[in-house]
C-alpha cells in the first residue's frame, strides 16, 4: 500500500471537514457581527446562507467519499482486523456526521424562510441559521479532534 497515497487521502478527508467547519464559522461570525434584526444583517444572511449551505453539502459528500476510501485503506493495511477503540471512535464519528447532516438539512429548510415577506419570520430564520451553523461548528470540531485520535488507534 502506498503510504503517500494513504496520507494524501487522509489529508483530503481532513480538509473536507475543515472546509465545512470553516465555512460555518465564517458565517456565524459574520452574521453575529451584523445585527440580524436589522435590514443589513438580514440582507447579509439572505445573500450568504445559500452559499454556506452548498459548501456544507459539497464538503459532506466529499467527507463521506474520502471516509469510505480511508476505511478501506485502513482495512487493507490491517487485514480488516480493527481494534475495538477504532470501531468505537468510527461509530461516534458516523453518529456526529449524521447529526451534522440533520443540522444541514434543517439549515436548507430554514433558508427558504429567509425570503418571507413576514419580516419577523425572516429574522427568526436568520437567528435559527446562526444556531444551526454554530451546532455544526461544535459537532464538526469534535469530529475533527476525534479524527486525530483515530489516527493513533
């Protein structure tokens, strides 16, 4: 097994996670700095949220694909005899990814409410988007740290 190939795929997998968490972080910071209760803040969230959701979707698909390749390569190297700690950590990471997917799905649905003529509903949607992306940040950071731990298993 080519060590350079495995290392490259591991780094690509990590970059996918960093892209998703980074995009969510930039969104939360930018939306928190402007007043989402004001017109300027709402306009920013309306403009940026669709792009952030697309980055999240692309990163999630990339994470799943590169994760499958990583598990396969790790299996080949270990004759598919994984330690209990490896399997446990992998299970937790999969649960975290599923939770992040739920948050992203909720974000996509909430995004539709941003265009509401009812400004109270639009402002509420903007606040929900900040909360959802903050949850994605927390979950994603946990998964990234667990990935480092998984490397040692």
